[in-house]
C-alpha cells in the first residue's frame, strides 16, 4: 500500500472525529433529535452557500456532466447519492443518542464493529481483495469486539445500527463516481435536511437560547461534519473501502482514551486487552504501508 494524499485524507478525517465527544458531550442536556436537527441545518446552509456562491463554476460544470451521463449512470448516481444522505441521517441520530444517553464507550464500540462490517461488505459487494495479513487483522478485530460485547451486551443493538449505517455509506460511496465530491456531499446534506424537516415541528424541544449551543453546533457542523466527511469521500477515490474501514479504528481508540482520561468512565482489564488487540490489528492491516519503505530500503 503506497502512501498517498488519499490515505492521508482518510487518516486525518478519523483523527478529527476522534475528538468529536469533546464537542458533543457539553450538549448532553439537549435532546438528540434537536442536536441532529440543528447540525444538519447548519451544514445544509453552509454547504449550499459555498456551492451556490463560491463554487459556481464547479456547480455548472457538474450539472452539465450529469446531464451528459447515460440514463443508467444518472440513475445510479442519483440513487447512491440520496441513499448516502439517508444513511448519514440514520448514522448521526443513533450515534448522538448512544453518545449522550448510553455511554461514550458504547458509541466507540459501534465504530469497532463498523470496520469489520465495511471490510466484509466491500469483499462481497465491491470484490475488494485482502492479503493474508489483512484477514489476520480482521480476525483480531473480531476477537476484540467479541471480548467487548460480553461486558456490554445491552449496548450491542444500538452499536450495530450505528456501525451498519456508516459501513453501508462507505461502501456505497465507493461506487458513487463521476461528480465533484463536495457537491455530492452538499446534495446528501440537503436531502438529509429535507428528511428531517417534517419531524422538526412535532419532535423538537423549545428553541435553544444559549449562545454556547449554537457555537458548539457550528463547530460540530464545520469541524466534525463537513471537513471530515468531505475528506472521507475524497479518500475513497484512492483507497479501498476496506482500508477506510480499518483506519476508522482510529476514531474509537481516541474516543476510548478520552472516555478514560477526560470523562473518567470506568474501565476493566477485558477492555484494555480488547483495545490493545484493535491497535495491533491496525498495525497488521497497514503493515505494507508502515514497513513498506523500510523493506524497499533494505532491498
């Protein structure tokens, strides 16, 4: 595996997401749906403004490109883009709910299962091949998740929903090609906003009045949504879904460290062993990238 700008984009995006709990936990007093409503609204407005007024040339070029596509390709791009918006909406809601109403570790567990799901789905759907070392890394990941599931049985259902929604998003967007990635993400966010709009009047709480709420939502929208999601879509142009899935382990490892050191959530020996296995699995899966240059130098 060669180091590339795509690999770097994937790595940095997951590091950014690793700090997400620091912005989300202060909003614990607010309903999960409210956080989701305002997060999506802020993202939709920001990205629409950028696409309509800053990247006008790109917008016009992509509209022309879309119209010139064969009918079958247009249908595929449309379905994959809208499906991506739906999957993102589901992933965000359940992640926020688990993070604020279950535990940070439960949210982290979802992203421990997600790489395994992504790798397996990509293997069958995209025919992405894995080396023996990479399959060994996947088995290590499975073992670590099994260890964690024994002590968190009640959280598994939530974790699986969060994991599955993002795993299917990554795999589906790997096949979504032909248009500018920022524009694709803009359409997905706008579609997400349209999906949530009918629920806002009935399920939203009173309009928040605290400035800190809107400041944190703006931070979440820009730093923890638009930037890393765009980097994810950009990275999928040059790395496989399986690699993206394994790099996703960076997120829960950082969440686990923050939960332990900052939020002081309890920890046991099983969790320490499981997360250690995950760290080893990341190294094993990416051994070609980590040790490749040394081998070349020795050769």
